[in-house]
C-alpha cells in the first residue's frame, strides 16, 4: 500500500497530462492499424452504432444508462481512493481498490458485450463468466462482512453502496 501512496505523489500533473495524450495517440494509431488490416472503415470505429445501422435511437437505452452508471462508479472510485488514502486503514483502501477493479471489469463486459458475444465467439459459454462474477461477488461479500462495524453510519453507507452495486450488477445480467 505504501508503494501506491508514493506512486500517486510521485507523478506531476504535467506527467499525467502527457501520459493521457500519449495513450490517446496510441488508441487512434491502433484504430488506424485495425482499420487497414481488417479493411474496416474508420467511421465504423468512430460513429455511433445506432446511426450506422439506421435503427431507433431508443434501442438499448436502459443498457446504455447502465453503462453510464458503471462508468461513473468506475471513475469516482479511483479519485475516492486518492482522496482517502492517507485517512483510512489499508484494509479499507484495498477494499476500495477491489470494488473499483470489479466495477471496471463489469463496465468493460457490459460495454463490449464480452459474455454476450466475444466469449461465445471464442467457444466460452457465458455461464463461465457468470461463475467468475459469482466468485468475485462472493469475495466482495466476505470483504464487506470483514469490514462490518457497529457504527450505524458505516453500516448504512456500506449497505447503500452494496445495494447500488448489486442493482447495477443484476441489471447488467439481462
């Protein structure tokens, strides 16, 4: 945990901004390479799928709202981690990181339809992914119970976070 604390304080804003620009350039370069190699027009990568296939824009709106919720949660958790890293125990910090990683995985799965399409095309049944999610969720429940205290504020906040996470998780399984 101390290594993470030192790493966060080590990078300047200029370094982080430069890293962001470099990652953006790499992303565009990869899109170009994939476009050329597989003869896929670049507009297929940059346009909204609903406009490409001329379908009703309300198709998948609930799924898109769910993806926005996953994205918001995935974005907020690392910032929360940075803000509280000096103020809470390493057990709570590792719990926060664990939830951030799981939420990020669920965001990617929902957005890119890993268990719906990609894993099926690789011959991996979606039940395997559901089993992995059940395992991760079970570990999360154990971690919540380990951090359980009798402070009513903490019980309510952990329970609310758990309910929001559970709602998003259940919603993404449809």
